[in-house]
C-alpha cells in the first residue's frame, strides 16, 4: 500500500492509487500461516535460536572429548558436568519429551510397556538413554524385540515386536498365557484369552508349540477340544468337550492325527461320539464307544 504524503500544497496532492490485488493476496498469505497464540501455550524461549544452541553444544562436546583424551580420567567429572549443561540448554530450547509413540503393541500391552519405560513428561529429550530404555522395554513379557528412536524436538518412538500368544498353561493350580516358544507372559491375564487352547500338566508349556499347530490345522477337532493334557511329560491326551478322550502316541503325533482324520471321514466318529480313541499303537486304532444311557440313569458328566 503506497505511503501517505504529508505536507505540501493540497492542490498538488495526487489521488490515491489502490495497491494491486496481487500484493494484497501476498500479504494475507504471509499472515494466514502463523499459528494463533494459545492461552494455555507454554512460555516461549526467547534466547538464541535452537540451531545456534545445537551448534554450540556440538562444539562444546567436541572440546570436552578432546580434553578427556588429553587428560584421561581426570576430565570425566568435567565431561559429565558439561553434558548436563548441554542437556539443560537443549531443554530450554524446547527439546523436552512431550510425546511417546508405541508401535506394534496391542492395547493390553501398551500400559505395561509405558510403565517399564519409566519416562516422564518434560524431561530433557537428549538425556534419555536409548539403550537402557530399549532393555527395559524388552524386559516386558509381551515384548520379543524393541527399537527406540528419538525424534527431535519432543518425541520418542518405541517400536516393538510382540510375542504371539498360543495357549493358556495350567499347572499346580496356576495358569499362564504362553508364547510360541512356551515361555509364560507374566503380564497377560489368562481370563482375557478364553479363545486360546488350554494345555495342562508338567512340561505342557514346552511341548505346546509343537502340538498346537497340528491341532489348529483341523478346525473340526479344534472346535470340540476342551484341553490338551500332558501325560508324564511324554505324550498328549486330547480331552473333548463331551468328555471323550483321544490318546496320542509319544512320537508321531502328526501320523496319528492323520489316521484320526481318515477314521472320521469314513465313520464320522467325531459326530457320533465315543468314550476313548487309543492312537498310541501305530498299527492298531482302538475305539471304545460310549455306553448308551439306560432309562432312569443320569448321563455321565460331559455327555
């Protein structure tokens, strides 16, 4: 907008000329992008710009490193004090922890991961020990592997690979959720995993990762399964919801289950019901039919 001319004869004053529309648009575009100040916004840092602080801090750390190499352990205290000072200057420039992003974890696992991380809001972001933080997160039972990334100016990203939950293990009156290697996940509440198969007995957790995939390949059998019971830490009994028992051999479970598939395809044995199927002998399949309920007799539990 042209400047107004003050003084001089009024007759010689030239008429005002409107600024071109293009210039007006340019002024508006500059002002429209500025964020409006918020009443709740934290006070802004009015010292040197963050880039200048970053360069000065890097130079200071370099000088301290040279001093440590030159003087040995005598400069360690000086280096620690200098590092603390650098962190403080970065914090003043706005490099404080404001957000934590957790990637790859379920909702149930997030609270345990945050608790183990031990982070607090507004702590100096550059003062966070990423290696120690990763170790703490990997100590959580949910977590198989963790990676931590610092995003300036105010964010930490914790990316995890979570353990797969494959079964609920019951032994000595206690229950645990176990992962694909048979390891318990202490933070997991078994009551929240009713859809997982139940494995029972000593040694069942370690043997479960082998047998459960074989059962999962047979949806009809899996749908009737109540529990897998480990017998003498050698073999499995499959207990069905109707009280039937399928006895598997100590070795060759896959071949025994294929034999059960053939028997069911031929005689629909899973639909008709039985008391016990003994598959322990690879040469013979022994089937004990369920005894019919006589008039006036109460059916057996699970029948």
